[in-house]
C-alpha cells in the first residue's frame, strides 16, 4: 500500500493529515499488518485533550494490545464511531475509512518534526531488514 | 516411588545420553554452598493405605455426628453423587486451562453453560468463568466499578458479610479507594436515608448483599436508583445462591458478585469455592476473569474459545483488569453439573424447602420465653434471634448434645450482643430442628 | 451438515449440543426428599421479592441425559491422565488419586469454617503439618495458607512487603520486575499500589548485577524474581542479588512457580529470599481441573511475621490448636475463611506420600528436561545456552526460515497426541518454545515426544503447509478467535444459536 504524500508519520506508526484546521489521525498500513485482525478499538470522548507523544487510546487484536500515541496536541472533535461496529476497517482501509480521531490542533508547529512519506517508508524498510536478519 | 515412572537402569541410560555421570551434575549451576547435603526432614514416605489412615484419623477429630445450624456465608445443601462422578473424570480433573481450544472443547463448552446459568440466575447479561470466591468477586466488582466510573469512594453496607468487607478493605487500601460503611435499619436492611446523605458525585460503587448477612432480603430498586442518580454503580453480593430459586433476581444491580458454594460445593472448612461476576454487556471489557465465547471453526462447526483475553494479565500485564490467572474452574464445573441436575423445578423446590424449614425453626424458637425475632421483613433461610442470655453459653450447652449452634453475631457486630444468626436448610430434618429448640429451651431454663 | 441430518454422519459424542438445547419442560434429574415441615406460601413469605416462576431458561433434563452430556463433553478434552503436557512453568505432573479420596472424606469435606475450634482440631492439625512441611521445604520462618492461587499469593507477598516499609515510615514507590516475568507479576504490583520498573535480562538470561545496583534506589520496595527464571535457568548470583537489595533496604520476593526444580535440592530461604509464594497446583500436584482451583501459600522470613493475614494458626497449651484473629499489624484478609482447604489437603497428601524422598521427583524432573534438551539441540534453535533445570526454552528461528512459527509447531504437536508446549513466552525469546516435561513422564514418553518434535521439524522443511494448517485430527479446527472477540457471544439464549 502506498503511503499518501500529503500525510505525516510518526515512528510509532501513526499518521496525521490536516484539512481546514482539523487534523485527522490514524495508524499506518504497517501497524495494522503487524497487529493482525483488529477486534476492538478504544478511543477517548469528544473534548478530550491530546498531548503530543502521549497515549490516547489502544487497538486490540486477539492476542495483543497496541497503544496509540498522539502525533500532535489538540482537542478531540470526533472519534470514529464506525470502528465500534466494524473494527476490521482498520485492516482494510487504514489510511482512509479506518481513521481514528479528528482533532483541532493547538500547536501546529509540532507537525514539522514528523516524518514525511518518503522518510517513513525508509524507516519501515529498515525495520523489516532488521527483523529478517 | 510409585509416582515416578523410571527404573534405575533408565535413569542411567538417560544420564549417559545427556553425557553426565550423575544427576548431581545437572544441579551444578546451584552454588555448592546452597545445595542441601541431607534429605529434608519431612514426615513419610507413606503408602496409599497409610495416607488414607492419616487423613481418616484427622477427620475423626472434627465434627462428625453433629447437626449444624451455621450459615453465615457457607451453606449445607443436598447434592447428587453424579456431580462427583463427572468431576472425577480424568479429562475434567486433570486437564489444563483451555488455552488450546481444539483439545479443550469439553471444558470450554461447560464454561459457556456455566456462564449461561449464572446469567439466568441473576438476571444479568454476561457472567465470567469464575473468581476465587464471593469475597474476592465482590472486591473485584468494586474495582471494576472504579474503572468504569473513574471515581474513588465506595459505600458498603454493614449488612454485607463481615469478612467480605475485610477483604475489600485490604485491597482498597492500596488502590486509593476510600471505603465507608452504611448502617442498617431496625428492619435489618440498608439504611436508605444514611446512604442518600453519604452519596455525592464521587462514589463509584454502592455495595449491598441480598439476602444480607442477617438473612434479610434487600429491596434493590431504590438502592440502584439512589446510586445511579449520583453516577455510582450498584454492586450486589450474594452468598446464598439457592435463594435465587425463589427470590427475584438482582436485575437492577449493575454488577453482581455471587458465591457459588451453595451449588453442590462441599463446605470443606472454607474452600475451594467459586465466585462469579455477572454484569451488563456494555461493561464486559472491564470485567475480570476468563470468558468463554461461542464461535465457529474453519468447517463452520460450532466451538468455543477463551475470548477478550486482552483484558487479562498474560497480555495486558500491568494494565490488566485483574492479576487473576488460575481461577476455580473445577468448582464452577461442579456448580454447572449440580444446577443441571437440579434443573428449573428442582432448584425452585429446594429453595421452597429452605423457606419452609427456616420459617418453622423461627416459629418454634419463638415459643421459648424471652427469645425474640430481631428483624421483621422477608428472609430466606437465615434469621436473627435475640436470646435472654449469652449466645456463647447456649451454644456451649448445645454442643454437649452434639448440636453446632447458630453464629454468634456479637463477634462481628458489637452492638448485637445477645443475637444469634440461625441457618436452616433443606438438609436439616424436622426432628433435628425440634431437638435444637428443646436444647435451647433447656439451656435458657438453667439456673444462673 | 444441517440440523435435520444431526444423527446421520457423525458419532453423537462429536455433535453434542448445549444442555439447554436438550431441555424440555417436565423432565427432572434430581428428586428431593419430601418436606417434613408445613409448606410455606412463597408469595406470603416474600411478597414483592418473590420470583414468580422458576429460573427462566434453566435446563429441564433427566439424570441420564446429564451424565451423558458431561461424559461426552469430557471426551473432547486432553488431560494429564491421557498424556504429557510439556507446558513450561505449569508443572503438569500426575495428580495422585488418593488425594481426591482423602479430600472427600466425611469429617474433612463436611466441616464448616465457623464451627467451634475444639471441633476442628483435625482440620487444624492438617494445616499445622502442612505449614511445617512447607517451611522445611522452603527454608523460611513462617507461612500463610490463605491465598487462593499464585497470583493472590503474589499480592499477599507484596502487601507484606508494603506493610514492612510502611512500618519504617516509607512505603517506597517501585517494584523491579525482570522482562522475562510471568504477567501476574506486574499486574500484582500495580494492584498493591506500586509502579513497575522493568529490568532487562542479560545476554545469558540472568539478572545483570551491576545494572541492578544502579536501579535499586531508596524508592525501590522489592525485586520480584522467578528462580529458576522462566528460561529454566538458575539465577546463580541470587545471594548477591539479595545483598544488593538488602543494602538499600529493599526486599527480595521470589515467585515460586518453578519450585519443581529446587525442592529437596536447595532452599530459597538459604538463598536470601525474604518472601515467596508457592503454587500448590504446580509443584505439589493438586489438579488443574481445567483452570483451577489452586492455592498460593506465602512463606516469609521472621521480619514480615507481624503482618501476616488473619487468622494465624497458633498452638496453645496442651497442644490445642487455635486460630488467632487478633493481630494488630496484620495486613488483613485477602479472602473470606481460611483458604482453599480442600486443595491444602491434597498438597499434604502428596508430601506425605514422598516424605524425605521428594528430592527424587526434582531430580527426575531436571533429568527429563535435560534429556529432551540434549536430543532437540540442533533441531531447534537454543537462544540461551546456560544449563537448564526443569524446563528448556527453544525458539522457532530455524523453522521460521520455512515460514513455520512456534504456534504452528505447537498445533502440529496435537496431531502427534501431545498437548502443545508453552508458546510465545517468555517475551524475551521471540517465537519461544517452552518445554517442561515434569518428573511424571517415563523415558518412553520423553522419547515419543522427542520423536514427534523431530518429525515436525522435518515437516517444517519438507511440507511447511502441513504444519501451518495443523491440527488435522481434532474435532474442531482453527476456531475463529477474531469473530469471537469482535462480536462476543458469551451465553446461550433461547431461539438463538
């Protein structure tokens, strides 16, 4: 799966894209592949304050739990309610319909320290090389 | 030794295959200074007949031949020999936790049936596969309420079993929970006024027991309403599960913590028993303990698996809903078989017999001058009476007649100095009830 | 296969439904003796509290149907009575049947925990003798038999440690836990109100003492150590570890799950351990019963004695035994009543059967594990090469090259008639295969196991698909755990499936 060039990425495998002052956040295709079939997603309620680098939720497969780290700080506007009923969307469309939360950023400058698509793809290529050595 | 399937020759063969001369070499990583030079000073070895003789001798030193009127959280009930026949099957007795579902379907389906029976009994939507006992189930239910509400105060009724409250305090001390007690009324039930004035928006759980420690049945709907109005959850503890055969289920409770000992588990001097947590579906991800879920295999056949394991310690580790690993699976199986044997009609009939026997005992005791019923209001198979003289003295006299008398309430409730908690189940004959009443009458007639 | 053809193709034991599906109004399995006192009208006695009907949905079946139902279910289970469970750290040894017999004796199974203590001397003597035996085995000073399982024993032990520190005016903040630890360890520390700090294991799977010295600050309450570790390797410098901790006022907790490697050979008390728990359902043969019950006694050094849970067993004049409920500094109770007495009886029966010869069981357990290790080295990757005690940990690194992992190998082992070993634990070994045969396996069983594992390793090379799609011979295959977690169905409902 290609990594959208307009998105930014973290080393914890989250992505973030900003449109009209609202940032949408999700996990990458690499992350969903590592997790396996997603069975449950735990997300905070609207109004919650996210802090860059801090955990704001978790994604569960049958045998593992993965915590999600906020790529940037902001106030939570909406959590993706569709994931409660269909958590598998995270596996099939992690960069689109599998979005996790929409956030109103409080410090957009934080985005500049994130990876762009090319840097992220290089990062995971390196990880995959390490794993198979 | 008969449990070790090795001959001396085989041991030698294996040592040779490994490439060592003696088994001592296999312990070389233990520093010499700490390796024992002599055998442990332990009794035995005993042959099988000698093992049996040792325990028979101990059994003879206990209460064989006595009739008991004790309840207080552990109850004598009839059970079928078939329960043991099933439990003793090696495939149930000696099997492991069903993590490998393909070769544990027997255990898993039985757990699924247990979970179903517990829901049916309590009027709740989901139930787990067991906790250690009713006391720890109650404590874990409170911790669950804390996780669900994020609040830190707990209001627990004094009419909840004293040892259950002690356990809650032990666990609460270190998790930052503040536990406060709510008194009981002249009827022996939760003081709703006191509860209301204690309730604020910082309470995670209101804990009540029904039938409570005094045997009185609590009215749960007003307690639930009061709790919910303040954003708290109602936790209901049940120590005598047979009551559910004739008493309406605690459907208004948010979380039920039940002790399943009454369902075919021997009193066994305090354990092993089986606790259960039953609650609403929406709370299931905060429920501790194992859960068996229905699914299909690759050929479409129905099967069962342990599920929602991400709540548990082996995956969540420090963020787990509980540290519980080993539970009371075989005891839960015993309860499942027992309840299946009793069935709908059998459980109802057993419950009705308890009701009748306890009423009869109370009625007979009240014919003794000076013996007073303490709490008015409906009860199941336990009730409190006040005696004109010390309960301890009366019990001492009863012992001489090979009767184990009622529970002395004064030890747990200092304000109930002359009160006794009498329990009568379907196992106590009319003749024994009358014999007990006559003995109490005689004890009270004795000159001071 | 549809409902209509239920009886046709497969044997009834293979298609046994839920007990509720066999239910029909009017069937009964158990009769009660007739009531000998006047009947009471439930409506009058209970009023609004009355349950108007019997429990809705409760089964109504006959005695033979109940017996057949559960007998059929039992035939779907693997069990120790059938064969080996090579599960690491579970110690699935033989459950002696005489233990079942004595636990059920009238006079033991029938006793009420609140009956007068003078009528319970037999029970109390059993508890006292078990305490004495466990102290002799562990080399500790005192013991509580109250905890219901290992995890509860861990909690009790950490609470005792907390009480000790609180007495010294500083409860401290952290518990150190190796990354190879069982999940109950960190979960327990949190419940006890401590934060967890992980210690990385060294390249040899041991605690790095220099590192430890840095990590033990005045904020550290204790280190929770499993010995032998979950790698089956003895923590050789445990006495030094104890010294490092004690120098800073911290205590050493030992998780006794792997006691099967030590009983009769060495004693944790001699090694500097301050407090430990035992798993009676592991080392002391009480049956697992599909997941429990167990018991987790906690043995301590004298310094923790004032804080023991109540009641404490004491001996009075004339040898009379009693339960002491009045201990001012006790941490309280961790459960109602005294403990899982029925489990304690079974453990004592096991110890009495062996007597001082219990060391032989330990020797055979370690012999079996090393025999298996010797034959499988080279067939499977051995990540930590220090000597194994009662269990050995391999990894799936060699088989991974063919796309076969530890779970696949474990599932294929089922086709050879064995229960799988422990997969994917400890966490520090990626793709772990943790094997503990116990002393209950004969040379013949060990050889069969070795042959099966070798055969599977060959299959991984020559026919990986066969291994990856295992098991092939079980009643159900590859159950859909994802669906079970996404849409949990946790009970039967009428009309539903």
